């Protein structure tokens, strides 16, 4: 069922002119989708509650550094089937059904979100107050009609609270006016920089091999904003600003002790992902024993000689320039 849903989502995104990465396995996201300024990291799940807090954190951190939006497409929660037209939350990542996602891409955003206690609607408080006053409806009258207190109506008008779905329907019916605000599924997910730094160092020290730590430390010293990963096809994602007016230099990095078939396969997959992101990919090996065609590979010794992040980016560009015949694998 999950594989079928993944296929349907890929076809849907292609229909809406998104460029799609090759589907991944056992990662915190399944596909990257890119269209103009919109960049998505999509996770497909049968049960959205199966995504752990650690996976969610990593997905948000990767999305943040890639200027992307994480989103979950699912079928059910732990306790029930997901409702169409409702936005769920999994550790600050929006989760919706395929049908809800399809309607959003067609221009009809959902207006209902799930929260503790049921379903709620975000309403435009300013519009609510204007309509109520234009119709000469008092706060008390509206409170009685909608089944809430006067204080609660004031909170709605000041955008300090949102009504339940049932209350929102009663308010709209009584005032005969649409007040619900659509939910933007492509709204970026914020993240605190301090938390990113703390998570980055703790994960690196605890879960990464020594040679990978060495490579990550060098990249950090070169000036990259760096996030090591544990549940992605690459070992680290990094970015470097040339200056405020220019776009980021995104770098997806694989790190290995030595070249093998699995390492090469992953590096090729990551290279294609970097192209979709208009970025770069790099395979770092302790020892580079061969030349590679159309794949940027660097030894630890070569990496140590780099002056800064831009020097490494230029090194990658130069490595990928056609320059006669090379021995390749």
C-alpha cells in the first residue's frame, strides 16, 4: 500500500510540473520534489505516527539547510484513519492524505487541522469582527449562537484562539460569511539555530566513525554550515553563501573509508539529487585510488589542503570539467 501511494504521489507531482528525485529507501524522506522556488522533502507513510521524533528532527534540519519544506503523506494515525481535508502534525511536520495534497496542488488548501481535543479551524479574526459589526451582531449574541463564551469570541477576533470545527461552522452559518483561512502546506518549518548546533555535535560524537568525524570537522573548519545525517543517503548536507545577493552553494557529501560498490552506488544517487537541487555532491575517501568519471571524489589529504568552502566548490567544478580520457570505474 505504501509503495502504491508513493507511485501515486510521484505521478501527481509530475502532473503538476515538479521534478522528482529517485525514490529512496530507509531514509527520513522518500523523494525530493522541486518546482521553481518550491522545494519539498516528502515522506510517505502508512501510519504517520511511525515517524520517530529523531527522524522528524533530522528531516526538519535537512529541509532547513536545503531551503525545502518537509511534508508527510499518510493514510492513518496510530488510532484512526486520517480524514481528508485535515492537516495533522508530527513533531512540527505537516501530514495530510493523498487526496488533501492533491486538492492543495489544484488550488484548494485545507482549512481544518487536528490538535489535542479534535479538529480546529484557523479563522481571520479581523474579518470576523468586521462582519459581526457590519451586521450589528453583538459579541454576546454571537457567543450564544455559536455556543461559546463572550471571552472566547474576543479571543477569536484577536487571533489568540481558534474555534473547533463545529463552532467555526456555527459562526460562519450565523454570520453567513466565509471566515476560515486556508492552511499553507508549503510554509517553511522554523528551527532554532542553537538546537541545530547542539544536535549536530552530539550526534557526530556519538554515532559517527572517526574518519567521518575528521572529514566533517574539516568541512566545518572550511566554513560550511554543516548538518551530519544518520537517516539520509548522504552523510552530511552543507551550504555556503557566496554573499547575500547570490544563491547558496549546497553540498551533499558521502564519506567512506574506501571505495566499494555500495559507496559508489550511493554517491551516484546523491549526485543526481544534487543536480535536482542545483548543488554539488562530493565523495570523500580516506584514500582515492582511482579516477572517477562524472563524479567528484576527493581524498582526506586533498581535503585538508583546501583553503575554504569556496576553494572546495571550485575544486569540485574543476574536477567535473571534461578534460580528455581518464581511467574510470
